[in-house]
C-alpha cells in the first residue's frame, strides 16, 4: 500500500508538494501514480518505435503529451525538465538535421530513468517500516551488449575483501561491465552465467551478502533461481536486474522475496545505493 511516507523516500518526486496534499488530494495523486505504472511500458514502446522510424515530430508529441505531462502530474519535476530539453529540438528536426544515434540514446536514457522511477514507486508500496530518502542518482548509464564466453571469476575491488556479492546473468559482457563499475569499491563479487552455476556455488558452502539476479535467463530464470536460493536456507537480500518495469515483473519479484530491482543499463549510483541499503 502506497503511503506519503514511502513516496517521500523517492528522490525524483517533489516531497514538498506531496507533504502538503490533503487526504482527498493524495487519493487523486495515487490514481495518477497507478495509471502511470500501468501505462508507461506501452509509452516506452511508442517512444522506441518513433525513434527507430526517425519520426521526430511524433516522438516530440509522445514525449510532451504522454511522458512530460505525466511526470508533471507525479511531481517528478527533475525528470520532466530533462525530458523537455529535447522536445523543441525534435519538433522541427529531420533525419538529416539530427543525429539518429543521439536521438536513440536520449530516448533510452528517458525510458531508463522513468522506468526506474516506476520501479521505485512500486517497491515503496511493498516496503515495511520507515522509509528513508536517498540521494538522486546522477551517473550516466553504461550500456552492455551480450556476447559469448566464460564467466568472470571472483575478483576483489578496492584492494581488500569486503561484502560478497553473487551476480548472475547470462550476458558475460554485462557481468564485465558490473566488474568495471565496482572496481574501485570494496566488494568481493562472484559472477556466474546461469542459475545452475549459482546453485553449485552455494552448494560449495558460500554465503554471499547479496544476490544480484537477472530476471530473464535461458533455462532457469531469475524468479526460479530466487526461490531455490531461499529454499537452500540463504537469507541474504536479493535484488533483481531487469529491463522491464511492468507491474507484473515487480509483483513477481516481490513474491519470491526480492528487496529491490535495478534497471538495465546499470547506473553506478543506483547500484551503490542498493548495495549500501541492503548490505
């Protein structure tokens, strides 16, 4: 159940406006929140399609009417301002006057940022106990493309052993990207590329301080792996990594015991915030 207290813990939302709401105003606000959570995955698809087609006027319209107006209603002022930076530029642009790669990169950045907001709001509704307000992430996302190869072995960042993390993702390059993101921080990270490898690692007596699990993997997906991790007696927090912010993804993650979700591509500040929160 979403409450004012838990929504105030989300740095992208304007807490002052939320705090001043009456009970009736807050109920109306919650209806806008729920409409946003349900509609944004579809809006993200529309944004990608318009960007892929080079239809910049349509893209500008979607950003303005579907995204920025929604962010205004949610009091996500910073994200709305970021979104509006490109609207006028896109409105009169053509494929010959604007770099296509730049447009696609911007669209993915907006989708990632707004999807992360959707996930944070949904997770706040499942949170128990007092919520705390965290600093807003600002680092740029780091893209990682999938490739074949063997998984990285244990590495220790920062020169000394710290809290241990088991990261599971079938995309080796994504795991290597995580390694680079954390190389200057004191975490011992073990990376494997399948649920079976993860369970084998645990059967050897290892007890990580946190699990970072990809949702969509061939064979055993992240949800099934999380269930088996819990069944094995492990009690360390589980955080899922996903590219989908749809409500059913979040609900399924919570149902198998996840304490958080991170959006792909990872941002270092978001990753560190989750590590610091739960380890």
